[in-house]
C-alpha cells in the first residue's frame, strides 16, 4: 500500500467516524452541535489526544466559546513518537511540556481549509498561523497540491481531513504531532 493510498484510507476512516454535522467538503454546511472536545471524545481516532488534553487541564479551554482551529493528531500520529513519549508527557510532572505541545496545535480563529489555502495562495504558497503557544506559529505550505504543516523541528505534517465543524471552531486532522 503506497503512502498516498494509506493517507486516503486514513482520511476516509476518519470522516466515516466523524460525528453528524462534520463535513470534509462544505465548511459550515450544517450547524454543529458539539464543541471541539466533545467531537474528539466521540471519535475513536482521537483517544490519545483526548487523554492528553485531560492530563494538561485544557478541556475547559478547548470547550469554551472560541473560535479556535485545532490541528488534531490522530492516535496513529501519536504512535509515531518514540516509544514511551506519550506515557512520559501525560505524567503530572510534565504538564507544562504537554500543555506547550497541545497549545501549539491550536490557532485562535476559525479557519476552514479554503481559508488556509487562500492564505497560502496569497502568500506565494506558504503562510504562518500564530498558535496559542506564546510566540509560536505553525507554517503551512502547499506541496504537490497538498497542504502540509511544519513545526520548529522541521517536521512536515500532512493534513489528512479537513473542516470538521464544532460549535467553537474547526478541527483539521493531521498525520503527525507538531513539536514546538
């Protein structure tokens, strides 16, 4: 199975598992009924993310009014981290580090996929989005017609599903964990 086939299969599985009202094709087509945390908690592909959000004490912040855009790593994405990393991060002693990593995945404002692509096209194929982590941004770029995010470590993270609408923003699913 090629990487492209795996990515398409993963995106299809995520969209099938997405809650009612989520859409990959039409942003804000149906009024969402759940917030970002509720959507993630109701999707088996985000169990690690939800556990991390709980361990970091960010449930209220990500359930609040917003609007927020969350680039949500899947369980498979967390599974690509070195062995034991997630177990270490969710320990109370590492709450600050975990909070930094998670807030690095959140942008203030509600950005649909078309909003992000428009920003990329307006800026020569690359654009930065400030995250909730102080003084940190995510850089998005177009490569071969696909949107990738890059972090401060130089990792290229693919966006595999977009425009999962929540009452307080939008979730875009990514295939890696962004590292500040």
